[in-house]
């Protein structure tokens, strides 16, 4: 359907429609559940990059920001070639998105992007340097920023998942007061667990219980 549209909407004669179709093709490949996932992600990136020929920040700032976010999502899941480099590209895309999505004007887009950044820094830490404290602190900063918008009343599921992720980040923070970091992690896990139980998200609740139990055991035996 979208490929057929490109036969009608050429870049030369219908640039906006052409770019919109490129973006839709990218989203289709990004969410495609079948076939070679890595191939699909590379195709998605190709289409998003094509759309950016028209959706410039100056001409279509919101479209440009959305495309940057889409590319960030694709790079974040692209594990072929150089996974660490792909994650760094994802970070660049998300940071570009935040040039447009500020907290005041677009609070939920801003918070969602902060959460995506936190997840990408966490993935980069795990992939490249398991104890890289720079990435840990950046992840914590991003998750805490997201929680300035997400709360247990308006977005309980997202709030709970971020609390769990923030707890994981605090358990990986080795610099400074280790006991304090573990105590903060426990608070995050307890908050997440309460929300998951209220939402009847049993699988997530069970995972958080394990995280909480391990951290409670660690805090009783200082390293």
C-alpha cells in the first residue's frame, strides 16, 4: 500500500506526501513482527532517514522530532554490526528529539524520551562496560527526569516500570554511598511492586519481587 503510494507521490512533485509515506513505511518495518528483525530495523532506519530530507527541524520541527524518536527506537533495537555504536546513535537521536520536545510544551513526549534515553544508557552500560558508572549516572538522571511527569495516578503502568528500572540503576551505582544507593533501590522496587499488584501485572510484579529480595539481602551484607 505505502509502496504503491510512492509511485504516485514522488519526491520532486509531492515532497510532503512522499516524506509522510517514507515515515509510515519506516514505522511498518519497525513494528513488523515477522521476518528478519535486524533487516526490518535497517529498512526502517533507511526510510526514516529518507523522510528527514523533507522533515527538517526548521520546516517541520514536530515531524523532525518524531522521526528522530523513531530512528532512536530502531537503533536501540539494532544489535547487528556494532551494537554499542548503534546505541550511541540512538542516544544522539533521542537527544535531538529533546531539542524540540521540552518539558513545558510537550511533557509526556519529553518524559517518554527521557525514559528511552535511560533505557539506552542502561543497555549501553550492560553491553560495553558492565560497571561503567558514567552510563549508570546518566540512566538515573533520565529516569528521574521522566518521573517528574509520570506518576502513579496519571500513568501508573509507565510509572511502575520506570521505578523498577530506576531501582536496577541504583543497584548498579558503585560510586558514593553504596548503602544509600541500595536503600533508594529498595524504595523504587517497593513503589513499583505496589503499582504492579494494583494493576494485576503479575509477571512484572514477580520480577520486581526478585529484584527487591536480592537488594534487601545485599544491603544486610555490606561489601
